[in-house]
């Protein structure tokens, strides 16, 4: 799973964890990153084949500084692992982005250089930037952006009436139900919307009687706040800045960076200010990255 590279001239001790997807998708960029890192530091190269081996390599890093070679999923896996170990605040991560463009959107938004050489040099000589982290009440993490988009429409034919014996049974059941209790008043729901209760730092932004098309919670990068945007069914945007956002309602799914979570009926996300460190280019480039759009 791992191999030791000859020590470089630098005093830095690195643990270079190369994601298997990166090895398969762009072996040349992986080789270049290994050469640059090994020339500038004492680098131990790990080649995990499974998520379990990936986690085991990180947990055995010792005093070595971890460098992840891979895409957004590999970075998120590393951050989540260190967060679970409660070791995230004590160290700093580096990323060499290798993968398809759509799988590196989070890395680029954070300010990680796009090329393997530039990213490897940043891992060696860059500046540590402390970044905020969104943490939910199940210990999940979000590096940049959380979304709760409108649910997909029901599949065609899902409302087609049953036929034969099943149709007779449905009719009898409806008749008995109507005789036992009054029919409930159906809540009108605009297609492509949610019925969610959304609170930001305890302030109600939207209640169950307001259709919601989309919710977006985006970390500002630093400062301990997140930008919250609720897009209602009427097209109006309700915005706020908050340290904590709570969403509740019928079962809903959410998109945390590149991963889908749920269904859940309630979830709270809290901003942890400066919770993790990432090696980025010098101060000027880091300032530019602070204004990146997700």
C-alpha cells in the first residue's frame, strides 16, 4: 500500500496519499507530483486501493504532513477522516488536484492551483490558510456549499389508477376511510418545491406554509459565517448570514459539496470558524481565493 521515496533536500516530512482514481485517470500528473514532492521533502508515498486503506494511511501519518493527490472526493474523505479523529485543527492538508474538471470544482473554488507542478510546489512552499467548515449534527462535513434542491418530479405513471381486483380494493378502502373520518384538507404544493421550515441562528426564514424551490448555504471561507439563500416558490430570495442553519420538514435530501445525504426530517449545520488548514499559494492568491464563487 505504501512505498518510501528517497529523501529530498528539505526538512519537511510528508505523507503523500495517492487516490486510486487519480492513478487510473492521469498517471502522468501523479508521477510529476511525486517527483516534485520527493525532490523538495522527505516524502513517504502511500498507494491505497480502498477507502479503508486510505483512512488507515492517514491515521498512521505520525508527524508527517498529509498531502492528498486526487479529486474533490479524496479531499473531502481526508477532511472527514481527520475531523472524526478530532485531529483536523492540529494540522494542515495539501491537495494535488488530479481528475476530471467537474470533480475538481471544490478544490479550485478553495484556491488550489490547477496544475500538478504548481500544486506540488504550493504543498512545499505555500502558506497555511485556516478555513471554516460546516459540520452537521451527524458529524458530516461540508467544505464549501450545501444545497437542498427541489425534489424531482414523480416518475411517469406513478399516479396511474390500479386495475382489476386492486382497483376494487382501493375503492372500498377509500369508502371506509370517508365514512370513518372526514377527508383531510390537502395542502396545495407547487410542483418542484419543498415544504420546509428553515431557521438561521434561530430566526425563521421560511415556514412549512411557504413553498421552497431551493436552499443554499455557502461557507464564506473565513470569519465564522455562512451565506444563506432561500428561493421561494414565487421566485423571491430570502437571504441571511448565520452561524447555524436548521432545516426540518418532510423527508428531504441534501447536496453537501459533491455528496448526497438523506433522506432526513431535520438537520442542523453549524459553521466552525478556522476549523481546518489548507496549503495555498502566497497571501495575494489566498486573498483572491476568499472571493471564489461556489
